[in-house]
C-alpha cells in the first residue's frame, strides 16, 4: 500500500514535469508558421463564443412568443432576432471550416519543420550515439513525433476553444445559481482524474514495449526485404520468423488488452457519474420552471447552458488529459534535442594544415568502444608520413576500421593522442579536418539516387559536370555507367520505380569515384576492392599508384596482391602493430606477414 501511494505521487510528478515540454513545442509550432497559427486561433476564439450567442437569442425569441400567447404584442424587431440567429449559425459554420483549413496547413508545416530539425540535429550527433540502443530508441521515438504530435497541436487549439465556450456558458449558469455550477464541476473532476491516470499508464506501457517493438520492426524488415529474400527462401526461414513475430506481438497484445479492459470499466463508472451530475442540475431547472419561477426562454437557455457547460468542461478535461498524455511523448523529442555531440570542435579551433607537412602520428593510442571493456587499440604507435601509401592488414576484428574512425574523428581515443603536424587532432575544426580526408568504408552507402548523385555526394561543391566524369574514369565506374540505360541520370537501387540495381563490384566502383571526386589530402580505402574481379582490381591499383601521387593513402585489404603495392605494410594484431615494413622486408623477416602471405599464395598453387 505504501509503495503504491508513493508511486502514485511519483507518477503525478512525472506527469506535471512532462507539461514543461509544452512551451518548447509551442515555440516549434510558432516557428513553423506564425500566420497560420494566428489565423487558426482567431477562428477558434470567435467560434467559441457562438453557442452562448445562439442560446441567448433563442431565449429572447421564446420569451417573446410566450409573452405573445399571454396577450402582449411581439416586441419590435422580433424577426430580426430570427435573422440574427441564422447569421450567427452561418458564420459559425464558416469558422468551423476555416479552423479545419488552418489545422491542415499547420499540420503540413509542422511536420516539415520538425522533420528538418530532427534530421539536422541527428547529423550533428556522435556516431557513438547511434550505436547505443537506449539512445537509438529515443531517436526512433523522436522521429515519429514529427507526424504523431499533430493531433496534440490541434488539441491545444481545441482546448482554448472549449475553455472559452465553457467559461462563457458557465458564467451564465453561475449567474443563475452557483450551486448548479459546483454540482457540474464536482461531477466532472473524477472523470478527468481517471482519464489522465489511464493515459499515463498507457504511456509507460508504451515505453516499456519499445525494445520489443524494435525487434518486431526488425523481424518485419528481415521478413520482407530485398536483402534478405535470398537467404529467407534458401534457408526456409519464413515460418521461423513469423513464429517469432507472433510470439513477441502476442506479448504486447496481452498487455494492451489488460490495460484497455481496466480503462473500459473505470471509464464507464466515471461517465455515469458525470451524466448524473448533468441530470441533477437539469431536473432542478425543470422544477423551477414548473412552479413558475422561470420563463420557457430561461428554461431553454439554462438547460442549453448547463448541457453546453457540462459537455465542454468534460471535453476540456479529456482534451487536457490527452495533451498531458501526448506531452509525455514529447519528452523524447525534447530530450533528443538536448543531447549534444561529445566529439566536437573546440571554440576557436584550428584549420587543418594545407598541405600536411609532418603527417599523422598515433601516440600511445588506446580505444575502447563506449560500454565495452576490451581495448580494441592498446597503446598503439603509428606514423603516417605525407605522400606515403600504407597498407594496413590484420585478421578480422583487429581494429583496422576502428583506427580509421579515430583518424576521421568519428570517435576520440580513450587514451593517448593522435597528432597531425604535431598538433592534437582535437585542436582542429572537425569539419575542416574531415574535408581533408576522403574515406570509403567497408560498408559504404549505396544511395538510391542517380549515378551522378552517388558520385557527387563525395564533394557536392566540386561536383560540376566534368569533375564527376573524371572521377568515374579514375575508378572504372565509367564503364558501369555507360552500360546503364540512362547513363549518369540513371536511378540506382530498386527502391524507387525505374531504378536499376548494380552488382557488389559495380557499386564499389561508383563508391570509389566518390572518393576520387573528393580530392582530399588523405585517401582511406577500407577494403576498396573486396568485391572487384581480378582484372578490375589489377586496373584499379595500376591507376591507384598514379592517382595518389602527392597524396597520403591508407589502404585496408585482405588481398595480398593489393597490399604488395604499398610503400609500407603495417600488420595490426591485438591492438598493436605487430610488424611493419615493405613487402620484401616483411617476407625476409619471416614473421606474421610472411605466414599470411604464404597461406594465401599456397591456395593459388
Ligand atoms: N560500434 C562498436 N561497438 C562495440 N564494439 C565494436 C564496435 N565496432 C567494432 N567493435 C569491435 O571492435 C573490434 C574491432 O573492430 P574493427 O571493425 O575495427 O575490426 P577490423 O579490423 O576492421 O575487422 P574486419 O577485417 O573484419 O573489417 C571488433 O572486435 C569489434 O567487435
Ligand atoms: Mg574493418
């Protein structure tokens, strides 16, 4: 009991804290279209007052008719009252349409504005953030906020409207009898508490279910995607996957059913209470009319005001509860915007040297991925001279790609430092440093855009016509593109209609063109030729020697035919450099390199 009362107050605190998310949301809404916001609000405010106006005119009409039956003449301008009521009803119908119009415009603008802000912010975050599942959940939730919170914004407009209507009608009821008003409010409050309590339970349940929902998403993707189709068929995985899907989604379904059932019963009881409150007040007014204390007009006016006030107050509470509920979801969006990158440029950061004179120097560099224990790099020392072509080799998982992530500052070392021309990398502006480096990762992107765009993304500023073609020529992508039906304008990938898919090696040639277009001082290719056929690989490296003159190049490869061409070969093992030197030197040494080389060579003999 004690525990549940504490959690009760804790949940309320959390709910109230979530309301603090509303001001930042309002400022985003405002930014996305001030004119539309003002238009929508004005329409709502005027529309909010029309119920009272109509009730009041109807009362005047009924009183006049009652007087007429008791022998008094109809008051002057009686028919104008009828016309006025029609006028108000017409205007209010128009306003309802305008509200819908402004809501629709605002929804579009808000979605666009939030999506752009989320994308912009996401691009500034650390790579590490994306590899942290907790953060990734948050990002996923923040991303859907863009479209899912539209209802909440409309609800806030609606809340204002309901509030004004309820206040104006309540004032009328209050003027008649404060007791009636108190009765109405007392009947509505429990319903509000119930509503918001269940809304909150729904939210916490949703959060708890996120990891499962992510698994479901994954299963859905694997179960129906181009990448997985081949294995799915050949390993006959489909039944296994749909079985898993059913098992997991049943868990979620059962939890949801339990909550919905509780909500149903509690909601029924509370709704009955509110209805009883309304009819209590209504009966009192009828009684007063029957004993002659009220005119027909007043009966109609009060009954209308009580009904209107009661439904609007109820709606205020439920609208508010839904806003409070949704504002809990905003926590993800607001917190997402609060997370900043850890790896970032210092104020007053240096520009990267042009040209690089001294090269890169790893100085006792140690690195552990966040949340892991193992030092992938362990007090590693390595020099990369300007103009040198280095091949980095090592077995799977020895940290080759990791080393590239450190040079490019996707991560910072956890120990030691990396110097560029004698200055710690952390002193340089990240953007400027990254401009000097051109990297094609093992898992390079295949943009489902045109061939030209796929190359141009390597250097959007320099992507004028001739430059893209030249880069394609250097990487052998030219031959691939010539065979495409639409040449450079051919859409690649099969996601969109008219797209053409490429083979692994063809994609790789396109990615290489991207690297050449960049014209950076340091070129890093992580397994650049893994998918290339023997002839293409040979040609790529024939050219590679010419193309990289005057540049520093770091090549990562498991193919010794490629590796041999480097000025220096560096063997990475257990987070350190096991051997380094030229091919001949390392062969003469008879150590690890010689062993690996022999192993690979023997399979060709
Ligand atoms: N994001 C990550 N989070 C945690 N550990 C990681 C992450 N990326 C890589 N690792 C671990 O770091 C080690 C080195 O990985 P890395 O990708 O640098 O290897 P590699 O030498 O490039 O291997 P390969 O030849 O297979 O490409 C691996 O054991 C891997 O499990
Ligand atoms: Mg790798």
